[in-house]
C-alpha cells in the first residue's frame, strides 16, 4: 500500500473487518465509489495516484 498502513489499520479506519478489507485488496469485493473516496482520504493521496497503482496490477 502507498503509505504502508496495515490491513488492520485500514479496516479500522473504514469501519469494516480486516477480512472485508483484504477482500477489497484482492478484488473479491467490488470497490464502491464511496469506499474509494474514503480510502483516498485516509491515505491523503490524489485519486490519480491510486488509479495508476491499480492499473499496474495484473487483472
């Protein structure tokens, strides 16, 4: 992850379980626009930096 936050930390900040956050990272749960914006706020990064990182994954 960009800031090196743990899954536990991100899950806590998003008010979801660590397992639910793990599924978001693995693409097993679809990321909503609302959740995407919440992640941007937590990471304090511009939207395009996350989109660029996402596109680099093998889908």
